[in-house]
């Protein structure tokens, strides 16, 4: 698994790698989408910008 993660990370920029590693705090007032970096309001089940399902 570590090899796969390293190979994936080699093809991404640092911001994408950091976003993929981020956890979303569903109790926060808002969160940052790990896929598009959009703002996700509290209580949302999907990112309003890209549609990523988070809950």
C-alpha cells in the first residue's frame, strides 16, 4: 500500500497530496473539500462545488 501511495503522490502537486490527506470535521462550521478545495457548509452531505459526497 505504501508503494501505491508514493507512486500516486509522485504524480500530484503538494496541494493535492495535502488535500487528500486531510480529514473533514463534520462538526465544524465549515470544511474544505479535499477534492476541489471548495467550502462545505456545516450539515452538508455533498460539496456544493464539485458534488463530492462527504457524509
